[in-house]
């Protein structure tokens, strides 16, 4: 039989793990926001949130899963030069787009 102290330790550990998990998911979105601001915004001439609000979260996921995210970014932002975008940048920008999609998080102003 487990002692009360062991049970409390297990519960505290589980809570710690649950609380720390979302921070890793939002790290990609935060990086994506910075990348958009630094590398995309000048060419697009609008904010990253405006970019993300073109689709719902499910639509962004479908576009990304089908490998069409760069093409969709080019369609939304025609002045964007895809050859200037590093492959490693697409995933964080995608995570940012999902987070701030039409049905996603409302940005703080």
C-alpha cells in the first residue's frame, strides 16, 4: 500500500509534467512569430496574425500535412520569394499559423 507521502509526490510530479508540456508546443509558435516578423513581414506587407487568420486550424493542418504550406504562403503573400526561405523555418511558421488561425488564440494587443 502506498503511503500518503508517496501519493502526494506522484501527484505533484504529474502536475509538474502537465504544466511544463504546453511550453514546448508554444516555443515553436513563438519562434514562428519571430521568423515571420523578421523574414516574411517586409515582403508580405502585413502582420503574421493577418497571415494566420486566412485559415482555420484544421485547414492549416491539412495544408501542412499535404506538403502545400510553402505554396499557400506564396498565394497569400505573392511577393514572398520561396527560394529565400530556409526549409527549417516552415515548421515554426506553420505552428504560429495554427496558433493564431481564425479559430485559434486571439492575440494580445
